[in-house]
């Protein structure tokens, strides 16, 4: 097999690996194992940590957050053995898997934790930027969604500024997807009905 063919196979394999890892719905699995039923039936219907928190279990929400992040990191680190572009492909696959898992009818989470996990694997200084921006925005506004949106805007800019163009382009794409998945949150932020951190709504 020629070199380009092998490269293409590696990229496709990395993308599929990332998708399979990313599509593991930890929020749904953990809440069911804990006897709390289907997390998609409460709150926003999302499978991510924020909605898991609405079950009343901070431990399960924290576990969901960590596992959703780690599956992105794991996909990147495993695929990195095949080269930097395979790692990027795996990161994209993991994100798409989380957002659109085939096992759940392509209805997944909003991707913030997985975004952060992929960032840790590909460019860990960018993860520090994300965390810092998220924390400052969340503390000032008490809006988790707004903090995630602003952080996801800043990260690609920071990566471009550092000259990491390939990774920056990936995160520019992922940030657009984050915004699309947060469309309802953006509408609520604009009309003043978005739930704040600590509220029970």
C-alpha cells in the first residue's frame, strides 16, 4: 500500500476510534447504575454533567464531567501514536461521538467537558486558558453556559496566537459546534431566563 493510502487509513481509523470513545454516554450510564433512571427524562434532557447534577447527586455529576473529559483525552493520546494529524482526527471523532452518539439516536451532550479533555490531550496550555476564562466568567456571572461559550471563543484565538494552527483550526470548528449545541442557552441568556449556577431550575 502506498504512503498516502496508509496515512488516509490511519486518519480514518483515528476518527472512528475517537468517535467510539466519545460516544460512550457516561452521564446516562452512571445515573442508571445509581438507580436514578434515565437522565434524559429530567431537566434539559441532556446527558452531560450539568444535567446529571439536576438529579441531586454532585458525585455523579463530577464523575460524569471527569469521564466525559477523559474519553476525549484518551482518544487523542491513543491516536497520537500514529502521528499528530491522527491525534487531531481522533479529537474530532471524540467530539462528534459525544454530540451525536449512534447509540442514542445521535442525540448526545453539548460537548464542553469533552472539548476540555481533547484540549488537554492536544494542547494542555490551552486547557489552562479555557479553565481560567470559564472560572472568571462563571464567578462574575454565575452562568455556566456563558462561561463555556466565552471560553470556547477565546481558546482558538489563543492557539492561533501561539502558532498552533492545525489544532487551532480544529478548536475553531469545535467551538462553532459548541455554540450550535448551546443555541437554546443563548436564547435564554438573551431573554434573561437562563438558569444560574446553584439554582434548581
